[in-house]
C-alpha cells in the first residue's frame, strides 16, 4: 500500500466498529496502484498454466522465486530512494562491487563472513558518497549516481582484470545462503528477501523516520521548515539503498559461487521499472514496498513466460523497454493529474476570513 502523509482519524468514543467486508480488507492490504498489478499477475499465472505445462512445475516456480530475490532486495532500497525524491543508478554496480570485494577478500585468506562484511561496507561507502554528492554538493541525483555507476564499474574491471573470481571452496554455511533450503523446501535466499521486504513494508507504514522520507520527497522546503534534516534523510536513504544492493550482491555470490565483472549490470533499470509499476513516483512523495515487490514479481513472470514460450532474447529486451516506457509514462500522467487536482483545490481552500487577513 502506498504510504500516505495524512494521519488516520480516531473513531469517536462509543462508536460501534462494524466488521470490515472482504473488499475493504483487500483495499487496506493493497493500494490502488497495487491491485491492478496483482490482477495482471494472476492473469499471467492462469494464462501460462494453460499455455505451458512447464510453468507450474516446482522446478520452474522455485527458479523464478530464487531469480527474483536479489532484485526484490534491491527494489526495497530503490523504493525508499524514489520516495525521497531521488534516484539511484548505481545499485547494479554496488551489487557487483560487493560480490567482487567479498570474493577477493576470501581468496586473499580472509574469513568468508568477514569478507562478506567488507562487501557490505563497500556498498555502504558508495551510498555515503552518493548521499554527500547530492545533499552537500547539490548534484542532481541522476548525474551523481550515474557518475558512481561509471566509477564503480571501472573499479570492478580494475580489480578483477575482467576475470571471474570463484568462492566455490568457501564454507557450506555461506554458499547455503544462495542455494540452501529450510526443511529442504524453502530457499534461504527467498526467505531472506521476504524478511527484508516485510520489515521494510512495516517500517514504511509505521516508522516516523521513513515518513520523513515521504515528507522530504513531497516538498523539501516544507520539510526543512518543519524541522526535518533533509541532508540526513538524503544521506540515509542512499546508504540504505546501497547496503541492500550490497546484500543482494553477497547473496548472488553465494548463489552462483563466482563473482563476475558483469554481475548486477542493468538491474537498476529493472528495479526502477518495478518500483514505478508498484506505485513509487519518480519525483518523490509516494512509495510502496509491497507494490514494488509486486512489480518485481510481474516483470520476472513476464520474462519467465517469454522464455517458456520460446521468445528470443532480443524480443525480451524490446518487451522490457516497452514496459519501462509505459511505467514512466503512467507515472508522469499521474503526477500531472495530481498537480491539476491540487491546483483546482487551492482557490476553494481560501475562504473569506483568510482572504481578509
């Protein structure tokens, strides 16, 4: 559900609260942007279960869930950044950099868990740089994160010399993060993704700190006047996004057993598209963790369906590009509609008493 900045009104004393209908419960769980996405997901599942016998197999569904888990973790951070009015193009590079740093540290003799911590710290450092460039030097988020994407990508190739780094010999406890299963059924990486998403969704709805992110994204000037430190919020959201991307990188390393220079390339556009499809606004002021997760599921379902239907990779890229353009176009139309609606309400809000002051 997309978060709202309007506090709920308490029911008057003595009011009898009627039981909620299933329709109202669904509306509370899912926002207006999330219900259509959920409906499309259901339609695709039904259509593919009829069209392709391989779709509903345990192997395909498990592969699908494992494949979207890293993206799902990254989209959580991207949603928070978008809600603050920013954007982060460096998350793919951070994912790859954290995997490379972890793998290099391990091959140099560092304990794998300390190496993974180093990967997370490397990601957090990139987020700190992004936050400082944007909040202190006032560089546009698109330009700042494009710069760190380029620098980070170059750093990866310098460190690896274009070669992959294996951690197959690392302890099974680490590799199980990517390939292990709880009770032999639930993939650990999927469980970790769900835990991250649920915690973030709860905080997004109830945490005062994350509500400040929404306020900053809605109107930075008003947020400053109300006592919110915009600088701290901006630095915090970029560090959060980078640490989550780094976590996705460490989990991807555990899943594949190798770090490659190409790891994470292009994921930034996928998670931006997923977040916008799920209700996050490019420009800030709104964001839904649940909606963004549904966006990731939808894009992964579409990609999986195209593969099962034998569609070539080139056409898959065309479809994704079209979805990205459609998502951004819908976001822009929604922003214009909101702006027009707010502009039409302003004259009504000024009554005779206020006008005479």
